[in-house]
C-alpha cells in the first residue's frame, strides 16, 4: 500500500511517506497520520470493506460543507484510492488544539452560518452514510415527512430486519410517526445544510482556535437536529446554545423536541451496535407516546 500511497502523494506534495502513526478514530474506520519527507502531514482514513461509494460520498459531503461562507473549517479532500471500491481516503491534516473560553461561541456562530445555506427541498441529490449505515436522502418539500420517512422509518425497518425491535416498541414508533406534526414546530423553517452527525468526536478547534467539523453525514434537513446531536453524548457549554439562538433564533420549544431528533441516532446505534441501545430508544418513546 505504501507504494500506492506514494504514487498519489508525490505529484501533489513533491514528497513521499517518511513515517506514519495511528490516531484515535471511531468504530467504523481506522485512521493514521502520514508524515511526508518534506515535513508535511496528511490524514488517512481506511476501511477494509466499505461500500463502493463510501469514501466518494464523504468527499462530496465535505465539499458541500466547505461552500458555506463563514461556516466551520472543513478538511479538504486530498486524494482517494482509485478503483471501483476505494478503501482509503486522504484528507488535509488539521492540527487540533484545546478549547478556549470562546470556542463555544465561535462554533455557534459558524454553525449558524452553515445552517443558513438552504435549498428548496429537504434531503440531497444522492444518498450517503451515517456511520456505516446507509442514509437515504430522497427529496421532500415537507420537513416532517422527510424526517418521518427518510430518518425514523428507514432506521425502524432496518431494526425490524435485524430482529432488534420488539413489537411493543415498533407500535409506539408507528404512533410517533403518525403524530410527528404535533411535536415538530417548523414554522418559518427552511431546509438547512447540516453536518448530520455532530457529536463531540466530530469537531474540534484548529491550531488557531477556529471550529473544524469533519466526518459528516450531510444533507439539507432540520437545523435543530444538529444542535440536538451535540447534546446526545455530553453537551457543549450553555453559551453555545445561547449564542446560536441569538444569532439564528429557533422556534419556541426546542428543548421539548431535541430528543425526537436524537431518536434517529439512537435507532442507528441500535442497528450498528445492538440491543444495548434499546432502552434509550424506549425512554424517548415513553416521553412522547403514552
């Protein structure tokens, strides 16, 4: 593989690989940093058996996010393995730093600018992935219908197929889907360009303290879904939510809706990692369905 990598890197950087070292990655891909003979570094993601369009979809997502004026910093794609099923992706290496007292505010401001990027319909022109799960993005004019069909119902069907969904919970999901319009306030909302998987492992400050986001599951959706995801596994400082709301006000009742958005991610974790997430799914349903 080193020879293949050098063939890609040398025309771009005028250098080849001197050394490499692993970095902390997620559960889907392996990651490492390639140090080149000219002192530059490149970030590499590997997957031994990805879907054929897995890394190609990520490239398109990064490029789409990067179009947002004054949005967060996005790592630039460098190269991808050639062939019908690329198993690695090379990205711009971005040095991270510790969060200072103003990082939450900078992240809120840049995320609000990202979310101002819009189009006519919810969804995307192509499907992509949330982790390693296919993410369906068929276009809809109605945001509630999109969230119901392309997010909750799609994950529900996967869980059924895998035998992970007891009938009692399946029935509650039916009831929830039938009543989503009662819970989601989309008044004045437009489809927003969102990261789609914005947990704490997918953002950091760069060496200058500016927000950088990566590993996207991008689409045009309900912008509150990005905010809700920042609260699923830990939470940003309250300053983040206050500044975002001041900059790009949300409809009243976000705190009552956020668990609904995160139900999508909990169902996805159920499908990816098994029944340990079933109780979390049930807790969300209990809140909305008596």
